[in-house]
């Protein structure tokens, strides 16, 4: 099978030095599919030169800007410019990054992580939102088959995109093996000292934006008994996003005092240590297509407090403490319980580790390959 594999968002991440979920998904899947027997992987990039990136195979097919091509096809109904070359080089295209092309009779498998822009347009940036959503819905109809990452996302895509359930396959994400790796005690102490972190602390990881629910996390933390907050700060790891200007301003000016620590961005090795050292990951997100930080925390041996809604109960099972993300009292009670009850925390550590073992990128790649065969009529 000659597989055209979308790498545009991955190339964008590599160029900027900032990763995201789609970029990580693309990289991890590409690494495994590129070495599969019977797969000739051809990276496809729209508008980004990829020869400079050693992570991407050198036989890439570089086409014009995606926005120009998708606009042309959406208006004219004709395939993307460059389709003739695509037909000559690939049998199937996997659009890994929400950039779904129209290449005529070349089958396209599209990965849609979630339906957030359509289900909750209030949570995304406003610029050209209606136009982008309309184009996204239109381009999704070009796909022969859709991959998503949870049963919850499958239902959302069926509802908001109008895609038949039979055309949607669920392939859960994997967790990188590095999250399981132990860290030498001296190195662990050195890293935590670098960020002035005490023996106990709560941890939030995620871009500061409304659906991540950071305002309620802070409110819940500040309602904890003073004895707890004096001993265990709330550590926030995540860049400033959008529609959280008040939170960003308060964190930037140290409005909340020393008990709230904003670390913004951490190198991967430091993030692993900070995650492993946490009393609990507090992740009561309002909406997740999957919730990879939950599985990463499980692998790192960190207890997790997360939401009882969207995809999170499906992903976490009984290995996390589930709360109503709209109730700050529930979030606070879970934090206090995890802090005070060491036996309960250890129980969640053990369950989380066992749960994480079931999520691997090798499994994701194998399931994805089955979808390719289905799309090409081999199954």
C-alpha cells in the first residue's frame, strides 16, 4: 500500500518548536507505520517544506497551501490542485491533522479528534469561525472513512458532522513509553528544587482556555483548608491560550500569592519529574475528545482527579477520582481527600498504572492499519 500521510501540522509544530496533540499523534503513528511491511509511506505537506526535519521521511510530496486548495475545491467541486501527482504516487491518503483533502477517486481516511468547534463554538477563537466550520464540515464529506479517538467523540462527530456511524472507527490514542520511565531520586530532587517545588503539590497541565476549566480549579484550590494550601501549592503548567485573560493576569502578577505557581512551559524531562512528584493531577476539563494527560499521569504513577463527563470516564475507567467539573466543591473535596488519604492515593496509583498499560501507540497503529484496509475494500 502506498500511503499518503498528512504531516502539515507536524511540520508546523517542528518549525515553531511547540508541540500539540495532533502533532504528537502524527509523529507517533508515522514512526510505526513507516516501518510496517507492505507500507510505502509518502508524507504529504500543504504549504510547509519538510526536508529540514529529520523526523519526516525525505520522499515527501509538497503541495500548495491547504487553505487555497480547500477553498478551490469547496467552491468548484473539483479535486485539489496537484491531485494528478497524488494519484501517481499513493493509493490512499490519511489526513491525520483535520486538513482533509479532495483527491478525486483516491480514498481519504480522516482523523477527527473531536467536534469542539461545532459542538462548542464559544470555546474557539472567533476569527473566521463560521467559515472555517462550514469548510471543515464540507471537507469531512470527502473522506471515505473517519477515525476518531473515543466512543464519545464518535457520537459527537455523528451528530455534528452528519457522518454515518458505520463510516467512523475508534482508535484510542497511545501513551509514550517515556512516561513509564523511573527517575533517579537525586535527579528528581534536583529538578523539583529547580522550580522550588515542595514534597507535596497539586498539578494542572493544559493550555489556559475555557474548556480546560482552570478558573474552577483555582477556585476549588483556594477553598481548601489553609493547612493544606500552606503545605501543597497548586502548580499550573501550560501556556496562555485564549478567553482566560483574567486568570493569566492574576497568575502573571502573583495575585494569588506563593501558593499558586505558574510554570508555563517545561522541557519534557522536567515535566515528567514534575508529574511524577505531584500529589495528584487535577484535570476536571469541560470537554475532551480523549484526555491524554490522564493516561500520561497514570503511566507516571500519579493519582488523577478528572471529570465525570465527555470522554474522560471512558478513558479513565475506575482508575481516577471522577468529579462534576462544574462543581468547585466536588473538585475541592477530591483534592482534600487525595491529600489526606494516602491509602486511597496509592490505590489510584496502582489502578492508573494498570490502566495505562492498555494504551500503546503500537496498538493505535495496528488499529489504524485495519481502517486503511477497510477504506480500500480489503476487509
